C-alpha cells in the first residue's frame, strides 16, 4: 500500500519549515528518483497495483510557490525529492503581498484543488503553520485527509481566529512541533473536537550535524577570542535587539569576545534591520557582525564557543537543536519546548524572555568556566541524538500519516 501525501507550504523562502520538510521526506519516500512533479505525467512510474507483494510506503510531493523558492527548490533537488511549484502567494504584513494574497486567494485554492484531485492524494500535510489556509481548504474540497502542522506559539489574533474557525471544519488531525504549540492552538479546540494530535519535534540529521566531520568557518575563526553565535533570520520574533543589548553588557565585563548573527535578511524585515544597525552604532558595538545567509551552518556552529537563542517566541527551534547536535553549550530564553531539552546547569542555561541581565549572567557562567562548556556540549548532543535525529522524526511522521489515513469517515 502506498499513501500519497501532498506536503503543501505557501512560503517558498528557505527557513525552518522548509528545512524540516527536506530532512524528513527522503526517509519517507520509496523508489522515487525524479524531482519536478509534472501534472501531465502521472503514469511515469507505472501501475504497481498488481504486484505480488504489497508493502506500505509513503510517497510525498512537496508543493510550494515559484516566488522566492529558488533555494528551497535547489535543496529539494539535492535530496532528490519530488516537488511541484505553483503560482501561490504567501501571507505578509507588507501591503503588496497582502493585496496579492487576498486577490488571488480563491484562484489559488482552485489550483491546489485541481492538482490534488487530479493525482488523487490521500493526505494533505499542511506545513508552515496556522496561516496556511489554502492547502487545508483545497485538501478538504478534494476529499483528502488534512493533517495540519502547527509550528509556532505567537500569531496575530486574526490569524489565530481564522485558524480555529477553519481547523474545526477541515482538519482531520494535527501535528504540533512542541507541547507549547499544542497548548497555544488546540486547547480550546480539544473541548469541542476529538481529533488526533501528534507531537513531532523539528528534525536534525545528527550524522550530518556532527562536529567531527566538518571544518571551522573561515570568517568566524579568523577573529581572536570567544565566538558567541546565534543563527536566525533577521526578524523581531528572534529578539535580535536583545542579543545586541546582551553583547553591549558583556563587552563591559570581557575584552576578548565577538558576536555573530547568522541568517538571511528578507526585504520584509528591512525596517527592523535598519533599527538594529542604529542600535549597533548608538552603542558603539563594533565586535558584533551580521554574517548573512550561510550555506553550511555546521561550520558556523563548529566555530562557536557559546550558542545563544534570544527569541521572543518559538515552538521547536531548529537552530537550537542543530547547535546541540554540534556539541555546543546553549544559552536560551524560555521559549517553546526549550526547557524540556535544555537543563539549567546541565547542558546550558535558560533565561526569561527579554531578560537581558539574566542572559548576560548565564553567558558569563560559561565564559568563566569555559572548560565545563565541553561537558555541556557533549550532553547536548546526547539529548539531540535521543530526541531529534531524523530517523526518529521520520518514523513519527509515518505513524501520523498511517493513523490519519486509517481514520474512518470524515471527521
């Protein structure tokens, strides 16, 4: 038996959800070695319904926009994953994006519906979060089982309201990437609807993210002193200004530090970036650097002495789990499921959100006892191997898909 899954994400930019998809899907699919899923060539693999021995497998096609999808497409092709790009528009606060999103909303649902119906998918996996309405609606209209993935803990109230309204009507089950995401989105729904919920954390390929198999980043390692790193796109939700304020205070205590913010800058966050640069100039923070997009973040993490997450809100922060796999001591704000996997004083330290002073104190504990950080890092990797490694996460996806596929009737 083959379960056909359409994994739909309405944002083509390469980020956490897109990385999660590209890590897990290769471990699900079987006997697939082509990429672009041409809607006019559905028979290219032939009919296997008459085979003598039928085994259960998952066949996934990733559906995402043309716009801003170049890096994601390259990643899917690198991992030999089936995909289909469609003319979809993502939701954004920027006026031009918002207008297009609303204007083309019905048409894009129809495009998705036609694609899903033509290929007779069994399950629509709605990736990318609570605002991914079009895939959920199209999936229900096409007669697919809808499995909605929730990967955040902070959204505008109107987005949250629309999700609650639609989820009760179209979803057959939910994937939550963290317990806090479950509480944030599904606490009220569970009182009215009994639908399966699967907790599946963000995956890390711990064989790939292994400090023993990668070199140092040449840019970061060329600077003397301790390297304090965060990996995040330039976005207010990542608390980059908190990271900068922490750096200013640490510079008053220590003289041999440098700070790195590693991640892409999108056009939608230009105003926020300008604000950060002004703060940097105002505080004369000359040893803090915006690295930009990095094609191999392992080298950055290998070069880091301390990893800091200063986020305002998260669910299952992939960058933190990757840093753990790379044997780094973690200093983080108490966001998402951080406190489940970062044990205070065991493999890192935790601070309240926006508490700059406590972040400074926690980083200082590592700096003042840098030899202990090696033990912290080893413990972090052990936790990552046990909880986030891709084979573990892939098996949880198989369980979720088969459970929803076998649901009786239309919930």
